[in-house]
C-alpha cells in the first residue's frame, strides 16, 4: 500500500503524450522481422496510401537550407508521420506538441534540434536518441528535415474514398441469424498494434476466435447498437466492419477515409440503431458519415475553420474523439485544434444541421457520466475538462483538471462515499487522478467540480477504469520511464476514498505475465461483461513476447494469463457489451 508521501518519492516522469508514445512504440522495430511465426503479421504493410507512403515533393528551397536528397526527404517524411505528426500535426502547426514551423526551427538551428531530439525534455518530448529508438543517422536526418518547409499531403475526397470502398459480403448475403456459439456480449476486440490486426477473444474461455487483418495500429473498436458489428479504425484511416454473426467473424465491408485517423462510431439513438457510421480524420481534417451496413460514404464535412478564441484560421483542425448521443440522433465530434465540439444531427444528412460549441483547444478523448447524458472530454494540452449536456445540446462546464495533460480515455464512473457520482481522469504529465462530481440533481454543490485529487504510481498514465459492480478504481502508467512502474497498476478502493490520503494497492502485472525480455508496459484495463474480472495488456516490443493478464476484481489476484504467438503488441481491448452500452 502506498500513501501520498510515498508516491512523491517516485521517479520524476519525462512526460510523453499519447500520440507520440504510441507512434514511437510502433516504430521501434518496424524494419525488424516478426518473431511470432510466418503468418500474416510478419508481412503486414499499412494499407494503401498512408502519409508515410505518399511520394511528396520537396517544397522550394531557400538560401541556407540544408542539403537533403529526394530519397532522404521521403524517408524523413515517413519517419515524421509515424513518430511525430500525432502531436505536432502534419503541417507542423503544433497541437499537444509544440509548433515546428520553419520560422521556429531555423531560429533554433540544427544543433538545437539534434540535441532536443536526442535527449528530449521533461515537458513532454521523448528522448528519441538516448532511448535507442532513433539512430544518430535518423536524428541527423530529422534535424535537417525540420529546417525545410513541410510537404503538403494530398486531399482525400469522395472520389478517393469510393475507390477504396469494398463490400466483401453484401447485406443480403449475410447470415439472417447468428451462425456461431460465441457469447458475443462477452467478446473482446483486442488491438494487435504492430501487426495491423485485431484478435477476437472469448471473455469466458479466453479462446482466440479469430485474428482479423485491419488497418495499421487500430486506435479503437466500436460496436453497433445491435451488437452485431464491430467497426475498427487504424491510424492509416482504414475502417473494417466485422460481422459477429458469421460462423467465423470476418470483415464484410471496408473503406479508407483519409491518410491518418483515430475515431469511428455508430448511431445509437432509438430508431436509428445501425443506420449510420461516422469516422473522423487527422488528415485531411474532416469527418465522413457512412451507411451503417455497408460503409458507403454519404457525406464528407471539412473541419477547417477558425479557432474558437482567437478567430484565426487553422488549416489542420483534426478530429479526435467521437461519441454517439443516447438522447438525440447526434454524433458528438471533438475538433482538436479549433477547440470546438460539434453536435452533428444525422436525422437528415441531406440537410445536415451541426451545432458548434466553443470549448477549449486541443480536445482529445473523453466519455459519458453514469447517466450517459453528460459527455466529459479533455482539452489535454490546456489541462481542462469540458462538460457537454447531450440532452440540451450545450456546454455545461469547463473546469481545470488539476494535473498536467489529462488523458481519461473514456474515464471511469464511481459512486463516491462522500460526493456521490463522480467521473475520473488520470494524467500523462503527473501522478494525479482527478475526481469530478457529475450529479447536478442529487449533489448540486459538487457537480462539475474537482472534488478530490488522488495520487497514484507516477506520471505517464493513459487510462483509468472501473465498473458499476466494482469497488475499485484501476490506474495504469505505461508511459512512465521506470520499468517497474510502467509494468504495474495502482488500485484504489472506492469505499475508502473518504480517507484524507487514500492508499492504493500495487498489482505487478508485468511480473505476473512472466515475460523475460524487453520492458513490457501494462496498459488499458477492460472489464468483462459481468464486471468481475479486468483484463490488462502487457505491451512489449513487436519482436518480443506480449501477453494479456486477467485479474479477479474481488480478490485482486491474478486469474489467468493469455499468451499466444499471434498476440503481437496487444494494446486496446474493447468488451462488446461494455463498449456498446458505454459502461465504464
């Protein structure tokens, strides 16, 4: 057990933001052979045209620009996309990371860039060089690349989307009833990040029912309102629609919606179940509404426009989290750089109505409160949480999270012994966990305020997790530089949160996994349908062994370890029932 005093003695975090960290992990061994057999994972290539595969032209050089060959420029563009664009933006305008436009990079100069890339900084820049994730030659190349104007990738409109759209099994040719004995509600869709796949794993037997080829580094899996279909989207903006009724679940439709993306969601409002799907892109900055049964693109909407406070034009406002309202036929769409949350009314997409809510810049991830009425989302680079009333269609609150770079994932809902219903987020940049009151009717004095600040293992947390049946709050720290911390989970007892300094239990998940090589990072707890066990990914290097560790929620003891050569870099896990019902 640990208290606040013990926590503050832990190693200082070199804070790392999510997109950079995930991109870095994926790039560690991108050119190394896969040691997990000769299956599809070994030969995976990102689909079609990602930003790393486009042959871009070198913008016109100016006097004093460094020498860089066309081949080097292509290699640097690919490396920038895989490791840097998620934070700094495709056009290098900055977001969670600092701007890297040439007026800034040239003023700082080559040596500054080289050293900064090599050693990083406590403010959030990874130590690419000293960590061994980039060679001296790669650091040199990236330093020269940043002194040159960035290339402008091509747009991706309706014609390009329709060229990639495939209906592999038409709706009329799909099963009319479930053709397998899988307990679909307790199925887990598990991202196998660096093999470009997802694994469908049985929540009761732990059996892998299928390994399905997908886009590169699947960011999320979302479930249709009926529970029949899983929609997954990779960083390369490839969407796979998987039919769970088939004898062996498989992809039935596919589309590429851009060059880089993060989010997909489906319509959930009563009467609109499975009618539409929506996906948002990082590049081009836009979202697309698709037919929910075939992924046929119906309408593309650009998010380029004015930043909410300065009223300055931004050329690259990327689409981050998207959720589906339970109160209206609307999608809630986070637009990162402009600080706007869009309520997209899908009841008539020919005459599309969009409510634009001004919130805060650098909107990223978030989730619903326990009533599913309020959407709480992090403006992570600003340290704030925005609260949207999805029933009334308005901004309810904008509050400080009390920590550095909140990153809730979807957050966690708890019934606090003092403050009633609260929603939790951890932070990338420090060890704090914020508890925010979410009950304006029963606990109005505590609503939309940070009512308590907990202290967990250390900085580098990505996800918190709980369940309506659980008395625990689980906090991961996969991006902490200390190997022991990054492989462990802190667990708070909910009924002990009334203490002045709540203590936590450490679960040595990495040790329980029994992996001998590498520095495995433990990430993203996910409950089974019943809420009596929680799964953690033990995320190791691509060429090394990974695992999934399952913990008994009542006893906090290890229950099972899933190991399989096909489990290549498992990260996100999405239980069908909990994801479909927004239970967290």
